[in-house]
C-alpha cells in the first residue's frame, strides 16, 4: 500500500513501484504493459493540490489532456455524453435510467446513519457490460464511510493506466467526494484508489522516468 499526504507524491511513488517491480506482458491491443496487481494508493489530503499530476502531464505539451471541467462533468452529469461510450455520472446519478445512487441512497443513508458501512454503489451494469460491449467502465465501485467526522472514499478500478488515466480518475473521485461531503456537512477525508490491474505502457517509460527522477 502507498500512503501519502499529497496526490503528486502518491502518483510518483506508484509509478516508480510499477516501473521497478511490475511484470511485463502484451495486452489485447498489442501494447507492452508493465503491471502490478491489487495496488492500493491512499491520499490523505486530496483537497490540497489534487490537480498537480494533471498539471505535470500538461507541461509535456505532448498530448491534449481533457480540461478539468470536462473531467468533472463525466463524473457529475447524469446525462450520457455522445463523445464517450459510457460515463460514470450517468451510472451513478441515473443507473439503468431510473436510480440515483448518490442523492437517493448514499447521502440519505449517511445523513440518517453516519456510522453506516453500507454506503457502497456499483458502476458495473451486468445488463450492458457482460453482453460483449467493446468499452466497459474502469471504475466499477465506490465506497463511502464517515471516519473521525470526515467523509472517506474508496474507488475500485478494475484496469488502471496509472500514468495517463489515474490523475484524471483521482480528480474525478475528489470532485464527487467534495460534492457528497458538502451535502453531508462534513469535512473531506482520505481518498483511496484500489486498482486491480495497475499498469503502465512501455511507450510511456521515457516520460515516467522524467517524472520520478
């Protein structure tokens, strides 16, 4: 487990760990990956400098990273964007087009029972995602728990590109964590990401070396 106060330090440490201890394989798209299984990354203070990894990626000026508003909208909008095969927001706020898992379940549950350990939601939809869909969500589950008066959050990601995808994932998760904490009138606590397949790609190694060194 990696546990750091700040997002940037957690990201750098995870990249180094995968680079040094990961196992190489070729994925279904023919890209060489280096992978660690079941990597847990905790950010103790996600409110401070949560966008630092995104800012660092943008500094390379090598690719067009999505704008922060676009990244947040994928998480908070109940509408499915035409630009994406799926969006997390629609699965949370309009699951199966009729279930608001956040405003109608998580928030009322934790308001009425702050010690509850049942504030878990699923973003994996068996009706869609086990039917041979080409694109399925990486983020598959979220857990929320109030600990020491703060809203702590854990995201479960089945497949996670730690170099390019993780910075956006963390920002999205924090945006949602902040939204719920304000509804509950509690402070933001630790943010934890559990990645089943935590991987980087060989064509990213050059940039990763620059970041961690």
